């Protein structure tokens, strides 16, 4: 079965993120995108607007030396929603992160991400990594 | 396009949730299933084993079970993601959030692990505090 176009979109967006091509990555989001990061750590919370989420990405990049990588394991999509189960790895000083993160997206008719949820399988490990 | 069997199973479990039929939901979990309830409130935590999972769900549903309105269910051979609107009223407080739930399925079509996140974490904490 051919991949749904929105699954292809998510695959491309992750690859753009992994390359660190921020200008290209910005194009995947609506201006008023809302971004939900679960957990109890300094980066958790609800981010509103593209500028706010890119400040969050910059913090993530600065804390991990640009080394956070996302490796998709399974991508699911329909015409208005998508999701990816991805192995996320990163290093920060002597801390190592290796979790499965589920990223769920609401996708608008123009193929832009309008809302996003991030759910980690091991939230305690994520909390410890960012705290 | 017909719905993936795992997506259809998730849809039936949400229907059972709305009708308060926990016995039906119980059948979807493996013996060693794990449920993660996100957040920092009375119900947050990781529940391990089917009995612990069902105890956590039973606490939720007793008396004031939140209603779940499914927006979309995405399914593959190993995973499901549910987008649903959850509404509930309790003690003069109103909950109205969009929740995403991620579910892992084994080869027998049983749920081994599930976790959820709301789109309004502050509202969620206030409701459940």
C-alpha cells in the first residue's frame, strides 16, 4: 500500500529536522501552531505560535549541541492527522537520552502542522534528561 | 478504505468506555500491559499489569466517567494513535480537552502499552487536582 501523502510529509519533516535546516523546517508549520510537550521538566508545557516553538527547538539544540536525532519506526496518517513512533536519542553533558517518542500531529488542508503532541514511553527518563 | 483491525479494536474500546463497560475494555489488554497517565495530578503515574491498569480506569469511570468523542483513529500493524475530545463535569469544574492516546499492539491484537497527553495540561491538572 502506498504511503499516505501526510506520512510522506512527516518523514520529510523529520529528515529536515535531523539535518538542522531550520529555515526549511519552519515551512512545515502554520503560524499559529500549538505544541504540547508532556512531562514535568523545564521544557514541558504548551507552546503557542511558530516563533514560540522555534525558541523551544533552539533551546533543545543548544542543550544537546545540535545532536538530538529522531529515527522514525512507524508513521501513521490520514487526510487530517498523522503520527510517528520515533526513537529519539541525544546527549547532554554526561546524560544520554534514548526513548521512543510518539509525535501526533493535526495537519491542515495545506499540508502544514497545526497542532502537535509529544508523548514519551519513558517520561521519567525524559524528565531526568532535561531537568 | 476499511479501517485497520487495530484501529477498529481501539474504536470498540472507546465505545465500551463511553458505555461504562469495563469488562469489554479488560479483554483488550495483555496480562503485563502498562498504562501511562501523564501529568502531575492524583491519577498520574505508570500502572503495570492488567489489574493495576483496570483499577486506574475504574477509578476514572466511577460516578463521573469522562465522555470521549473520537476525532480520528490511525492504525498500523503495531500501533494506534487516537485523537479524541474528552469532556466531563465534576464539582462545578469542566474538562474539555483534546487528548492523543498512543497504543502499542502485539501480534495477537492485544494492547501492551498505552499513554495519553492532553492539549491543555494546565486545565487538565486543575480538573484532576
